[in-house]
């Protein structure tokens, strides 16, 4: 099911890193947060408890895979996970690497920024390759 | 393991609704958000991927049970789920009922409030009883 007015039904919602039958993973272009990813349900649904348990688990397994890859590669001080959807009520999970010197820390990234972004040297190609490999592994485990 | 300086190691972190060997559920006293709950890991750990998969699943099953009960009882326009922990890096999940006329909607509750809270008539005793019953059911399914 798609909903005509929904931007996550109309387009990928970011740079596509991975796509399965159930969900896709996009890289979020948010200054100060390199590695920030979203896991987006392909079909239109608003809440996790609208999904059958096996689909909830598959989405969360993607979230955990991304969290692991971010911890290994960009080595954040903390990971933030959130499924909000107040503006776009189409299920998506934010997987956000946080650093003590990032623009909003320790507040959530939706609060008022407290400082300028720090430029981080990161190997985004390696991060993307590792993400794709882990998400492919999840598919093969099904 | 507990950490001396951690407030979620030192105390329950809210009105205790449920406690299992792995986690506890507390009611959050946040004006404008009746029904707001937190699922808090009993021991000290910062990230979901520090837990073995069965413990991750058990925590998420509690989150889904609370989401279902909130949807049935307080009938929010949206549910917000988040595990942030930048200030208190001890695993806890926020399960937040949102309404279009709540203080921050459609922004996350950590943004600047946009309006006064609306007084809601809710049967909190029924909500608490239903939550306890669903969480007890999860324990018996293990």
C-alpha cells in the first residue's frame, strides 16, 4: 500500500544503501552526523505494532546491524535510536551516531544546536561496504 | 553490574509499574504526556548491541506490549519510540503517546514546546492494570 501524499511512499528518502522486500536503508545527509542512517519500511504503515512480529524483528535486526557497523567504524560516544514519525507517519528508524562534541550533544538532535559541527575524517565508502555486507548477511539468515 | 554515578543504577527512575529479572517499566510523570512509559534495563549497559539477541528481543517485546496498551487505552495520534541515553548512558526506551494538540507536536518532545498542555481525562488505573497484565503475559511466554 502506498499513500499519495507520503514522501516515503513517493521516493527513497535518501541515498539508498540497501533494499530488501520489507525495508530499505538510506544514508542521511545531516551535517555533523556522518554515518546517520534510516531504516524505512517499504510499504506504508505508521506504528511498529501494526506489523506482524516477524516483520518487527526483521526491521530491528537491520537497526542492530547498522548500530554494530557504526560502533565499529565511526566509533561514536553513543548511538541514538528513534522511531517518531510525527511529521511523516510512515515507519522509519533513525540510527544516529553521537559524539560529545557534535552539534547537539547531550541533547537529542532535534533540540536547538549548541555548537558548530566538527569536521570528521571518516571512510564513508568502507562504512557503506560494511553495512551492505551485514545487511546482505541478514537476508541470507532468513 | 551497577555504576555508582548512574541514576538508573541508584534508583528505579520513576513510578514502578513492572519488574522482571532483565528490566523494569516505569510511568513517567511528564506534563502533557499521560501514559508515557520507560523500559529500563536493570543492569548497567549503554547500547542495545551490547546485549545478547534474546535480551534485545525481550526488551523490545516489552516496548511493543506498552505501545499496544497505549494505542488501546489513551488512543494517541502517534507513538514515539526512542533509546537515546546521551545524558544517562544506561539503556532505557521511551514509549511516548503523542497527540496533535500536545505541547510539542509534531516536533519530538525534546524540542521547544509550541503550546500549553491540554488536560486529558484518562483512566490511568485501567492503563496500569492492562500494562501489568500484558507484561506478566510476556513473562509467562518465555
